[in-house]
C-alpha cells in the first residue's frame, strides 16, 4: 500500500517487509544468484544484524538488489541497495532523476500550492515525499557481472538511459512503485512500452519489478519473455549468454 498522510511510516513499512520476508525466504532452497525487489521496498535496510546473518545463512551466495530511502545531512534520497550475502558488502546507488510533484515540489510552484492547501499540508507532504537527486545511473560491478539499475522515473529520462548505456551493463533491472498510478491500465501500458524501448536502445535484457504493478521481463530485442500482473509472488529465471528463460 502507499503511504497515507498521518500514517506511521515505520508501521507502513513494517507491514510491507513482513509480507516480503516469507516471499524472499521461499527462494532459499533454489539458491538464487540474484534476488531483485521493487523500488523503496526497504527490506534489506530494515533488517537487524541478526536478521542479516539469517539471510546470509539462507542465501550464502546471493546478491540482493533492493530499494530504500536514506538520509544524508537531513536530505532524503531514493536508492538502489546492493547487499552481497557472501561478503556482507552493502552499496547504494542514489536515484539521479526525480519525478516533479511525485518526489519533490518544484520551487516555482510552492507559493501557488501553499495558497490552495496551506503551509501545514505542504510541510507534511515534503516530510514524506520530498527527495533530492543523486547522480545519473551507471553499471555496478558485482560478482555476477555489471548490473545496471533504473529507478522508476529514470526510465523516462534520456540522460539516465544514455549514461547507463555508456557503462555497458550486462543486464538491467528496473525497480518501480506504481502506487500513485493506482494500476491505471493506460499508465501501465505506457510503462511496458518504455521497458521495451529501453531494451532496444541498450540491446540488453531487462527485468522490471514494481510495487503495485507488473513483473515484466523482455529480451535484448524488446520481446516479452514473461509478464505477470498484480499479486504477491516470486518467480525464478535463468540468464545465460544474454538469454532469459523461466524455470518451470
């Protein structure tokens, strides 16, 4: 679920991670190389040290690609989290392109918005949804090759895609949260088109996972390999020599 003003943020994300945890653990017997979660899931960053050690026991060779929100000097950033269970190494890749009004209020619009909603409502919005950008995305070197990530609105940024292309990733993960779109059919359709265009531009396979949205996997030519609409589930795939196939 999306956050509601006045709702406890910690309770909302505990609800999310409590639902994610059994799904993740159900994959342990398959010994996956990589587990990828949607934007801002906060699963890894909400784990205690003991819970992280449990993950390391269950997934001794797995790389987790998660999403989170973190603060630096009082500024909030949306990020991809790489957690290597084998080494306990954690890396963050901050989101470089933000969506206006969704993740920040353009400065020029604040006086106008304040007139209609008041200063208190605007401050509440900013306390939950105001972010600052990081750098444009490039590949992250891992034990499983170079992984490129795009976080939601970066998918619509030519600068983000072009910067990622220059870093020549082996595979791209798109992590999104489509709760603001309320699973609108037109919105989801446009999202799918953008994923297919991305694969064609980079000539690489793309795996997209979304909170309140579909799981979509396309090959390097933009052909749909797998599509699953809403629902809480896990799926396993094999990537080999640039080809992706689902494990039956």
